[in-house]
C-alpha cells in the first residue's frame, strides 16, 4: 500500500472515531502519549492537512498539530484490541 493511500485511510479512521472520542475523554497532554499514539496521531494529522497533495506541508502540519489528534489515535488503537 502506498504512503498517500495509507495516510488517507488513517485519516478516515480518525474521523470515524474522533467525534465519540472527543466526547468520551478530556484533551490529553502530549507528554503522556505513547510512541504508538504519537505516530498514529501524526499520521491522522497529516491526512487532515489543508494541502495533502504536498508531502512537506502535510508533514509540517502533522508536526504542529499532532497533539490535537491524540484522542482519536487512542480511540482507534483501543478499538483494535
């Protein structure tokens, strides 16, 4: 699976659980996120970047906004268990 398709599918997974995850849990501090949660949150953030077609812009957006997506990443990772 190529990178852009993986990022798109991850973003869709984050959107599917984000509304329920935000209601269910308070916004976490970025310092208590595990490595897996951080990586998944960065991937979801990259998929939600304003200009997904530019990989550099998506990476910069993910670096700046990944803490906003930790709740969604946790919900997706917990749903897989």
